[in-house]
C-alpha cells in the first residue's frame, strides 16, 4: 500500500511529502487447502498480489515525481 510521509526541509523552509510502499497482508487462509482447486486459488492470489505491487509501485513512483516537482517549484534555493 502506498503511504505518504511529511517532512520539513530546513534548507527550503517548506514541508515536503514522500511516498513509500508499506507491506500489507492480502489474504489469511484458515484451515487446510487440498487438491487442484487449492492450487488455482493460490495461483490467483499470487497474480493479484503481483498486480497490486505493480500498481502500487507505479503510484509511488508517479507520486514522488509530482512531490519532487512541487518541491522544486516552492524552494527558492
């Protein structure tokens, strides 16, 4: 999950933002899982998790670029 943190830049005298990825647990399996259906379910969960990391990572990269540009526009130094 993307997470935004705020910090204060002493040199520019402004508050800046930075995004990072925070790990989240997607699914909790209860009980046993057996057979071919279980294999398909685990594969689907893996695909969803991988897609989530790609999307969240893209959001973090784009967000950090926007925050960097915002800082450049506000910082007079």
